[in-house]
C-alpha cells in the first residue's frame, strides 16, 4: 500500500497529540536535578512529577537533590556537576555576567520570594532597621545574593550590616537563640519558621523584598547552554514532565501534599500545605494564566536584569535573550484545586 504524505503527516500529528513515549527496552536517561534548598512544601510539584510517574513517562530517571542556596546550585549546573537545577534568576544573571553559560528554561516563582525574618519585639520592622544588625544565611542563599539590590533600593548602608554564614538548618535555631538578629528565607519557608516560633512562645516579623522595590523573577528551572544546544529533546522532556507535575499539584493540592509528606516525613502536612499555597501564589500569576505556567516575558526579564545590573555592579548588561528561553514549555493552564 502506498503511504501518502497526508497519512505520514496524520501519524505525526497523532503521535504529537498523544505525547512522546520511549521505545521498548530503551534505557531511561539519568538526570541529576539540584534544587535550591532543603526540601519544603514549595517543592511539591517536583515530587508530584516523580511520584506520579511523569518523569518516567518521558523516559527520565531523575534524582532530586537538596540544594545549599541558589548561588551554589547555579555553580553546580555551570560546572556540569548536575544536568539541571532549580535556582534563583538574579543569581543566574550574576553568574552569567561573570561567564557562566547557564539560562532559565522555565519559571516557577514568577514573583519575588525573598524575605528577611526577625523576631517580633526585636526592633527590626523596616529595611533601614537592619543597619547595626546581624543576618544569618548560607553563603549561596539568594536572599543574601540579592541583598545589595535591596539595600540600594532602600538606602541601607551595607557596611553596617553583618552577615553570619551558617547552614540552612542552623538559621531558625540561631534566630531564636539570639545569635543573630535576622535570617534570610524564601517566602515559602515562612510557615515552617512561624510554626517553630509558636512552639517556643515566640512570633516573627517578615520583611518582603517585593514590598520594598525588588520584585523580580525568582526561581526557575535552569540548564547550561550546552545542554540546551546538544540535547534539546532531553531538556524538552524534562521541562514537560516537571511542569506537568506542577500543573497536577496545583489542581490536586491535597494529594500532592500527601505525596510530598510521605517522602519528607519530618515536615508536617499543615506546614507543607501552607508552604505550597504560597508557592502556588507565585506560580499562578496573570502571565501564567495568559501564556501557561512557566512562561517568561521579555519585559519582566529585562527589568530583572536591569535591577540586578544596577545594584549588583556586575558590569555590562547581559543580553536578555541569553538569560532565558520559553522554547521548551508545554502550554499548561491548571485550575487551582484542593
């Protein structure tokens, strides 16, 4: 039977609509995936992609690895230690300006999540109050990396702020014990910190960067230019599976948190759910509703780049097209559910 061009095209379209599937016996591609931090509820979408089999559907064997701050994650990806990462966009822009060939391949935190957390009654309630105080943070923490921009926007004398380097799990205990006056956290971690404070009869005050002039793109999926160029199919499969995980978790928050807590038993369902809801607020923006989750606009990326370039003194502006790509995104428009 003669196979016409129309039949071939029809088959191609059908396969495209059904989705990619591996040939029997083809070994899964191993992907080492470095997150930004300790596992929190905000990461539920990644665990959904893993536990619901979305990575497996794309013939991927993904290892989820905890991070030590976005700055460290960007370095690991740039060095090829891991294939893909989840990291902060300003940290990536700074690294890119210094020669790291890494870019954002999908946005997860469409709005800034940086915060400074203090104890109520400490006298620190505004950015300017941080002068003469100490802030605890891991070296690669994005809150610390972006602080010069926050300081510049709020006329904080950085010479009067003392940073104390510590591990992520030492931050909250150090704050409660009075060893530091403040700590730097992402907004999605606030429910965990607040719950820990409540157990000790304390309460916290949160200063959001976004309330004080620094509302930029935050965390997204990142990869090297080399991986994007040489293995675009792998990148596409990874992005599709990951965003499918987030879409499913947005629409099934209860089951998604159950999956996450099952894999992270030290975190209570209540705290994980609160973390996740904050993360969803930063994912499901007007841009996501219009173009699909993960999408980045040139205008906001240029604004993010300009803020970081101005206050971080990184030199010449990085071409915005070098910072990100929307080429690998599926068009997913999840509806928030329970």
